[in-house]
């Protein structure tokens, strides 16, 4: 099967940033920035799927998903007021930042399945290749329209960057039933990642101390992952037990052309997992345990420093470590409708983008850093049930304690940022009219104050409602709805500890009126063999 889609999006976001800078431990200047961004983006998407039954024991599947987004453009317009502690205006800055980008992404998969016997034993082999290319060009204009400041200057910055990523992986799995109750699975996997990033930046003021934007550079990053696993599944009358163990060995090498020494790492890890359940009549008890790894996104490890605005920069971190998560959950389910879950997780070296103010240069720096620890413990209660023949109801309440510990770059102190958080979700699905051709959905989400890295966030909520009516034997449909009806889905975050005192308000297009029309052409009874394909390496793009 083949399908093509085209989308043309326009999004705008407003930001308000307030930063209080310090000098000799005392408040010295307050920078208030108001910024609006408008993004226009076109995207072409092409998916190809082909399944071939070679014979009774062999099948081959080809899949290709590609997207091309040319001539994307984002315009940032900002005004920044610099005031002293008496709220007297020192200077006013005007900024215009024009970002153009082109992105191409193509992922291709080849699967082969060979059945060994009629009892379910089989060998599967998968090969995957992804080509990704993202080109950006940026022009940033900064004007001092009132007053004067030593911490920035009037200039025009030109920034051009390109990142080309090649991903390849191959995996072979063996499924072997040992008995009617037990099945063993084992397999091996190899993945290879190659990323080449380049940057060319000009126009910045080289006399400003404490700032070192990358004039030009090429960064090559290579990663190889060797993995193997074995798992055993057992099913008895009322019991289910799954045990597994995965082993991974990883080699990485990062090489920046303007440095003489490459950054290399190697590490070996074991990742066990266990799940067990017991069912008796309407009661079910479950236990889940696993240990997992999350590696850094490719864009976050580029060792480049470049301007985002007159007083903010982004800096990559080639020394980011992989993050590890140990998770345990105990569940009780009654009649498949009511569920209670108790959970805890301990994460080490979680990668989080943090905003840090430099009080020497009056610059805000955005950088991905590893947290010391991230600890969670909590409980979920959920209900999912048909209340009537036409009304399906889902409700979830989650209460958890989240503790983030991170290292303050300036002092080396370990900072504790923790809070109890409540999350609510309620969904109502209605099927109306005698012919069941009218559908109504109502969704509500709420989260109380929460933390992430060095930031604390305010509570926010969203309420949405939508309707869909089908016609012509359900070949056509009209949908209409409103998302975030009360416009309460925007976020506000602050960072207030030691010599850090800054806050950000982000206001996106969250309240939307949505209208759609859909019609199925041709023979709609033909089975669609489209499928979703992804790998751990693709998720890091």
C-alpha cells in the first residue's frame, strides 16, 4: 500500500521572561523580555508498505516512511527592557530573529520471518536504515533603541548549521516454545550511528568576556551498540510469569575538528525485567519490574555555542551521560474496570534541558545536563467502564512525589527540587442516535504544581469537546470541536535558588476551534497493511 499526506501549519507562541541578575550577591539588574514567534511549516509525507508471502514458512515485508519539510520559517520578534532595582529604565533592546530550516527524514525497514515448525517456533530478522538531514540558517538582529549596556551590543548575527545522521541496525530473534505453558525468546542486535554536525557563525561581538560562541566547527559522532537478550514466558491456570535479561555494550566517539583530542567512552550494562500476575475470578494482581537506559538526543551533544537572542545562548553538551531508570509497580484490578497501582522509580543521570543565568555576563544559557537523581513514588487509581450502552467513561487520578537533585554549576552544590503532584484525567465518549452515527467526546486534564530539573511549574488544566457525524454508510464524516476551552493550558516556570532568579511564561495556541471533513474514496474494504515502525535510535532524532 502507498499513502501520501501534506500538511501546512502555522503556529505562534508568546514568551515572557523576567531575570533578576546579581552582582556581589546583591540584585543589580532586572531584564524583562517579551517575545513572539510565528512558525510556518509545510510537510510532505510518503509511506510505502509491501508484504510478500514467499511460501508457507517464509514472509518478507518492506516498509518505508519519508517526510520532507522544505522552506520552514520561524520569525522571533522581541523587546527587552533593562531596569535597575529602583525600576529605572537602563536600556531597551529590539530583536528580530529569522530562522529558515529544511528537514528530510527517510526510514526504511526490511523484515524476514521464517517459521521453523507448526508449534510457533520462528526466526525473524529485521534490518533498518534511516537518513536524516536538517539544515538551518538564522539571521539575528539586535538593536539598542534606548540607553546603553555593556553586556550586549548592536549587531547582526548570521548562523548556518547542518546535521546529517545515518542510522543502521540489524536484529535477529528466535522464538522457541518449550511446552504448552512456556516460551523462550532470544536474540542479538547491532546498531551503528554516525552524525556529522557543522556550524558557521559570524557577526558576534568578540570583546564580550565569558561568552565563546563557536565561529565554525565540524563535529563527528559515532556510536556502536551490541546487544543480546533472553526471555522466558510461562502461563499456568491463574499465573503468568515473564523473566528477561538484556546485555548491552556501547562504544562512542565524539571528534570536534578544532580540538586535537577525541572524546571516547565505552560501557557495558545489564537490564533485567520481570512481570508476574495472578488472576482469581474478578480479581487480578500484578507485579512489574525493569531497568532501562535512555541515551542523549543527537542534537543535544553537539559541542557548539550559539545565540538564541541578544542575551540568551544555547550550548550543547558532548559529555552527556546515558540515563538509567529502575522501575517497580504493583497493581490490583477488579473486574477489568477498576485499577489501583503503586509505583516507584529511581533515575540516575536523567538528561534535562536547564536554563541557567550567568551573573557575570547577564546571559541566559540553555544547556542539557545530567541530574544527580530523579526519584518518584506514588499511586494511580483509574476507572474505565461503559456506564450505559452509549456512554463510555474513563477517569484517572495520580498522586506522586517527585524529587530532582541537580548540581549547581557555579558552586558545585547539590540542589534538591521536589514536590507532591496530582494529575487528573477524565474522558467521556458518547455514541448517539439510533444509527450510532453521532459521536461526542469530552476530555479534561489537570496537573498541580510540578518540578523538572531546576525549574518549578505552576498548575494548569485543559478542557476540550468534539463532535463527529458520519454520512453515506460511514464513508464521509464531519467533525467539529474546541480544544482548551478556557485557555488554561499555558505553562509558567521559575528557577529561584542560590544566585538564580528567573521565570518564563509560555503561551501557545492551545485554545483552538477544529473543523474537519473526511471522505473515503475507492474500495474501502481492501485491507490496509500500513504499520508503524520505529527504533530506539530514531527516537533520539
